[in-house]
């Protein structure tokens, strides 16, 4: 390893160092303010370190990691998401955990796992990234020790996610048995030499799809999603829904590209099928929810379905560049939006009792009492629903253009139906927020410091900017993809 | 001077109105009024600067340069999307209508709103900005953006300031229009992709896409996407069911905007986009569209007669009148198109007035149930006279704008399909029945002296007088409006010279 190699890995190193520093600090002096400040510092430094790292791209650092612009873009995004989660968590955790400091340590570790996934070009680093991300998440979910719900969610996630990882790992092993390769590119070359109807390969593919499908909560592997989302503390749910999904999807996409898995029509068809089911089932189930977190959980299933369209479209090499660009834009837009939506729920539940204030009626009248927070939620919901002027619309526009470019009628149909259903349940939340004051009981108090205001404004601005001035990011994406 | 400044005035005015509520609760409505008047003056100044002869030039539909005003700025070059606004006679007419009815809407809700008046006025102004944007946008992406975004302030108007069943109505309104909008988005994307396949680069500009002429099954499907979006907004039978609920639950200003201008965006979309972009498909679809129009005329009228709720009655009458527009557009000849444009303007004015009356009644009586009214002329003679005037305007009395419109449509339609004309003409009779029935139930009948009701004051009478004059002017001297629209209609007709295709000679 040369100095340049280290420079290319700078974000990962900064996060690793940051977590070590945090660990030491907590060991010597417990202080949530200092810990959260150090965490913020770590995330800022890691995000900024992507700039020097970007000078050396693309560069293969060990066979496991590939430092390229895409990896750095997403590393920076995950660090920013970690930063947002930190700010949202400070008040929340101060109320709910007896010793909240390690929470932030776990958050940094989880982000590190996501960044590894962004760099990953090898099945080993893929697995390492997924495990680092998930194991830290188990503890994060269970962290509030004053109520049962998080514990239940954490156990559920631990058992099921562990099973999914094992399934995936077994799939990797089978792949290795047949091809003898683990790096994405070599794996692709080795696969090309194999016969397509090899039974072991088929089994491996099934196991891996099941494993990754679980992590991305695609139908029919989605059962855990609402329960875990509901039970997990809201800041963690936001992190889980945005960063963990985006990181795993990114790694999956990279794998498809580098190994050219698109050559298997059946694989592309299965992906298409999963996409259609996720869009329809996710949206339909979201209709019935009175709990906003559960509603967002089902809607996240649907959003992963929208994203999967892109992989199915990329099966045709002509449309691949557009499809990849669409996926990346969508992921960025979705991350910002999801953080905003769960961020609001985290803020409303900050002043702790056992229960989180995440029922629909908890939001009623919010518009009149806390206009800024309500605007945050409004923008996030409109973006999720794909209404113009928001990031979500441009994302959906991209997905539409990708699907149209391949004339995928079935998926377009599901996309239109899914979005149509989605409008209803997103709108219902907006309606509750605009209820007149006299019609509802008193609102839960939410913290109102300058950090919260800045964060809310920044999230609103980023969603609106991504929706109204998308050209710079589009041009940047075209230049790096 | 540019069209984007016009939109900016309305958007910024909304913000100012919103924040002015902190100073004084009465300030927002003045801000709102001043903004709309300013926008109107700005528009007039802009039009005034144009050469007199340019109004009679037939604009070239495939190039914005021959239009009255045309501006284009790059926005998202990645997809060939630009911020392209253009105005011809038709857009001018509709934008002026939009702003004038905006004034009426503000006047109609002058004292009605106690809760958050600033935000209320802001939503009115943003709706106006959105609708003006729809009439001016010449980039299909931008058009879609305005089309969707104008619904949000309208949704908020209904959801926040609406009446007893506002949640249901607002939701239904939003979902109907958004879902149909998704179909249009799909069609727009397909159209842009077709253009990409032909030219190798994306463009969403109306002027580029117009020459594309996608035919066959795909063209037909895309045309249907546009058609559904526009007829839901129009609304035409059988997509009208959101309208009575939305109208009934909306605050007065919301109803005025909804009936006066939002419905017109549907008709405008058909005329500007759906038919010219897919001429062949549209004309082979015309018999079905006209069938829906004729069905709407009769069905709307029958349902209007069955209502006891004042606002619902007016809402169903809108369905009936908009059926005429659909008939006129798909007849696709000069007379019928002129009639359709005329109907858009005249119906906008007359219905806005009727909704303002409905709002005034509800404000005074706290009910919209006509069976609880009766003899109101005795209590409020000025209001009664106004109601009488607009009721007979809406039933199509010769000498008023609506008659000119419906007469022209029937005349144009007769050349194309006498049977359709016969069915639609029944609408004139049924309109007379429900309009007079409405007058009978509310203002005629046994007076009730125990009611202490305040008649129309100066503010309301001024608004009413403005609309009375407009309708009389449209009825007696419609030539300026016709002349303004004629070059545009000529240019659109040049795009396809064939008329609707009826299978066989059955119709």
C-alpha cells in the first residue's frame, strides 16, 4: 500500500479513526455533548476527505476496494446522512438511554460499513460492509432501554437479518465453488464460461437474491420491515431506511455492472418481477396504516421497487447509461427525502416517554403550531409522492424515462398504479397536519434549538434544490458514470 | 418585460400576503388585490407594447418566433428541458380571464375568512400563478409542472378552509387530477423519447414535438393519456364525480377559481396539446369524445335538476356546459372552435358569479340547502336580481355571452354530426329547467319576514356589475374575443385539415 492508496481510502480511514477516538473518549469521560460534537466532527471530516480522495480516482486499492467517483460521492452522502442522524439523535437519546454515548459510536461504525459497501468490488468486501452495517444497526435499534418495542424490533431484525446474511453467504460459497472467483470482474468472466443452466449457479442466484432482497426489503422478503421500522428509534429508522438501503443497492448495482450479470435474462426478469410486486404490494399495504412509521415502511418497500426498475432496464446495454444515472439520482433524492421524513418523527418524539408520537393524529395541527417542521414534512411527503418541484419528482422522472426508453410496459403500468395509490396515503398525512387547531388535542413538544432549525432548513433546501435545479448534479453524474 | 415576471409577481405577492398577516389581519386581502391588479397592469403594458398588426398574424405552430411573446431559457439541458413561455391570442385571453376572476375570487371572500387570512390569500395567488403558467408554458415538462403544482394551493384551499366534508372532497379532487396527470406524464415521456429516437436528442418543447406525428397504436395510447388528464379536469362525463364534491366543500373563492379557471385548463389542454399533437388519433377518437360530451350535456343537466344543494346544482350545470366545450373542440371546425373558446370565457364568468352568490347565501343563511330558502328576493332584492341575471345567462338567453358560445358550437357541430347537435341542443332546454327551478326554490316563493338578511353591499355589487357587463358585452359584441382567438384557431386547424372521422354514415 502506498500513500496514494491511503489517500484514496481517506473517508474510510477518517471514520475508523473517529470511532476509535470516540471509544477512548467515552472510556475516560462520559459526556453526551462532547461525544455528539466529536461525532459531528468525524462525519464532517470524513465527508470533506472525499475531496482529496477524489483526486486519485479511479484507483483499485487492494482487490477488495475500488476508489472511484461514485464510491466517493456516496461515501460523502452517507457521511452527511450520518451527520443528520446525529443531530436528530442528540435530544432523542439524551431522554431515552441511560448511557447514550455509545449510540454515536455505533452510528459511526454503521456509516463506515455503508461506505465500505460503496467502495466494494469484491464479494468479501460486500459481505464485510453488509455485516458491519447490520451488526451496528442491531445495537442501534435496541438502544433505547426504557421500552420494549425497540428490543422486540432489534431481536426480530437480528434473527431475520442474520438468517439473510447466512443465506447470502451460502450463495457466495456456491458461486465460489463453481467459478473459483470472488472479485466482481473475474466472477463475471468466469461466469461467462459456465453454462447458463448450471443448477448450482441457479441455487446460488436464488439464495443471494433472497438475502439481498431481504436487506432491501423487496416483496416477498419484506415482512420484517414495518415491525422493525416501527420499533426502532425514529432517527435510526431514518438511517436504516436511507443509508442502509442505498448502500446495499449501490453494491448490488455495481456487482451487476462489473460482472455483467445482465447477460442472464432470467435474472433480469426476476428483478423485474420483484420490482412490480414491491411497487404494488408496498403501496397497497401502506394504505391501511394509521402509524406514520409503518406507512413510511411500506412506502419504502414501494420505493425500492421503483429503483429496481432501473436494474431491469439496464439489461439492454443501449439504455444502461441512462438507467444507472437514474438510479444514482433517485438514491440521492430518496436519501434526502427519507431523512427529512423520519427526522420530523424523531423530533416529535424527542421529549421522551415510552411511546413515540408517530400516530397520524399526533401530527394533527402541526402546520399551525410548528410551521417549519410541518414544512419539512410537507416537502418530504410531496417528494415521496413525486410532485413536481421536489427531488422525488426528478427521481421519478428519471425512472419514467429509463422505463420508457426500454418500453417496459408492465413496469410502467405498475409504476403508474403504485404512484397513484401513493398519493392517497401521503396526502392523508398532509391533511392531518393542516387540521385546524380546535379540532385536536395538544401537540407533543419538540425541541426548538438553532441546530434543529438549521437542519430543517437545510433538508428543505436540499430537497427543493434537487427538484428545481437538477442540472448541475445531472451533469456531474454524467461526467462520472 | 417578460412573462416569467408576470408569474413572479403573483408568486411573490403570495409570500407578501402570507407574511402581512402578522401586521394586520385585514392587510392580506389588500395585498392580494393589489398584486392581481399589478399583474393585470403589467400584462396590459406588455400587450400594449406589441404592434397592432401582430394580433392578426396567424402564428406558426412549429416556431415560437411568430407568437405575440415568446421567451426561452435553458433549464435542464440534460433532457432538453427549457423554461419556455409563449403567448398567443388564446393564451392572452385566458390569462386575462384568470386574473379578472382572481379579482372576483378575492372580492368574494373579502369577509369570509377569519382563520389564517394571509395563507388563504397566498394560496389564491399561487393558484393564479399556476394556472397562468399552464396557459403560457410551451415546454411540455414545464407545462406538466404547472399542471401539477397549481393543484397544491387549490388542495390546501379546500382542505383548510372548506366546509363540513372537506377532507373527502379535497382528497378526491387531488387524487383524480393527480392520477390522470400521471397518465399524461407517461404520454409526455413517451413523446419525448420518440423525439429522441428520431433526432437523437431530448426535447420537451411544444414546437419541436408538434411535428413528430406519432401514429398507430402507440400514438392512440399517448393521445388517450393526454385526453384522460384533460377531460378529468374539464370535467367530462364519466370523470366528473370529483367536481360536485370539490365545489360544494370549497370556500367561495375556491369554487370561483375552480369553476372559473381551473376547469378551463382542461379545455385549453385539449385544444393546445391533445388534438394538435396527435391529429390522426384524435380525429378517429372524435366520435367517442363527442359522445362523452353529449352524454355530459344531458347527464349533467339531469343531475343538476335533482339537487337540493345550491352549489352542487351549479357544479352539475358546469358538467353540462363543459360538455358543450368538448363537443365544440372535437367538431374541429372554425365555428365550433370559436364557440368552445367563447364558452370557456362566458362560462367562466357566469359560473364564477353563481358561486359567488352561493357563497354569499351560505354566509348569510349558513346553509346551501335550497329547500330551506325561498322568497329571498323579498329579503334581498339586489341579490335576487343578480341571481336572476346569471341564471338566465347560464341557461343561454340570446344577448348574453353563453348564448353566443353555445349557438356557435351547435352551428359548427351541425356540419359534422346533426344527431349529436340534436342531442346537445336538448341541453339548452334542460338548462332552462334547472336554472329556473333554482330561482324558484331560492328567491321566489313565500317570503319569510322573520329573516334578517343583509343585501349585497357596494363591494359585492361592484363585482357583480363587472361580471354583468362582461356577459352583456360578450353577448352583444363578441367580435374582439373572436378576432383575438381566430388566428390561433386558424394555425391549429392548418395542422390538420381533416374533420372527425365517423364510422359510416350512421351519425
